[in-house]
């Protein structure tokens, strides 16, 4: 069975299937620094994971897009402090033009769930 939450015309924020939860991409508040946008992305990821019956300790994979790789270290400082020790997921990070020019980072997560 597939369960979808917060479903609109274009996407669902959460999709659960066979013990796996897939989250749509999370962004921060426009106008903030890369560190602040990353922290906001991760707060949103936390909230969706809890709603889905999961947690950051259960993240299997993360894909991170940054608008400018010059911001890689600043984003990583926030990411590294957020990921629980011993629970680092498989991860990819690349540079991409995001949906709006003021966005600097987007985080996409797949996790195991209850």
C-alpha cells in the first residue's frame, strides 16, 4: 500500500511505501544565509520524518542541492552538526539552479519508517 500525505496537484510532501518514507525537497526561508536556510530545511525534514513515523537516525539517503558550491562548507557545517553520530546516510551533493533565485539549498531525504 502507498500512503501519501499533504498531497497537491504537483506533489506529496510525504510518500510511504513498504517501510520507506520519501520526502519532497525541503528549502529554507528566502533571504537568509546558507547556514540559516540549511538549518530551516533540516527543521522541516525533522518535522516530516516525525509525522511519517521516522527520524533522522533512520535516514537512508540524502540528496542536497546548493545553488553555489562556494557555499558547500557553510552548508556542511550545519549538516554535520545535525546528523546523529554513527547514522550518516548515503549522500550526494551537487550544484543546481533552484526553483527560485533566492533559494540557496534544497534537501531531499529517503528514510526507513515504522
